[in-house]
């Protein structure tokens, strides 16, 4: 006799596996599939792999990578400025100038002013003393008990 419950379970399992594979991008593709590279600190290189990129279609049937060219150097979309983490390449705002990356974590090198955030292109917002009510020791980057 035909067991429909077992068959239904098998169909459900196959559907879940296919959905998971599709979600992970492990579906069949063509030779134009993009291989990703997680190194966001490197300038754009025509021979490199890419991630976090957006594409435009130039009606040729191929997608073109969107990028900024700043001071003659190309950068991927959303790549941080290598000299200042409070600026990024944001092709939606400019393809020739850095864009402020406000409210993003940065580090001003000081421990006792707390967690830092970018504002106005500068690592300028500070959460405040991370040790209160204890004492903050800047040299040791630590909170210490009062003496």
C-alpha cells in the first residue's frame, strides 16, 4: 500500500533543502557568477573579486560595477576611506568625493572618553567615561578602583 504520509514528509524535506540552497546562493548559474572577497580595505582592482557592490545595467546585457573614483583612485561602493573611517564611497551620493559615514563606530585612540562614533566626517562623538563611578586609567586602558 502507498504511504502518503511518508511521501509528504519527503517532499517537505526536499523543498526545505532547495529553499536553503537558493537562499545561500548555491543554485545553478552561468559563467558570469561573481566570487566574493571580504577585504574591504583594498582599493578597487579590475582583476580582484568584489563584495558589497551594487551594479548598473548599461543595456549591454552585462552589469557594470558601481564605484567611486576619488583623486584618481577607484574604490568599491560602500568601501571606507583608508585614511579616515568616517568617510565612505557612496555612489548614491557622489562618485567623485568621499561621503560622511555618520553614526558609525570609530576609534580616536582614547580609552577614557568611551565608545566613539563618526559625526561630520570626524571621530568626534564619545559615549563618556566607561568606568564611572570608578576611575579611568588612560595609560592602562582600564578601569581602576579609587585609592
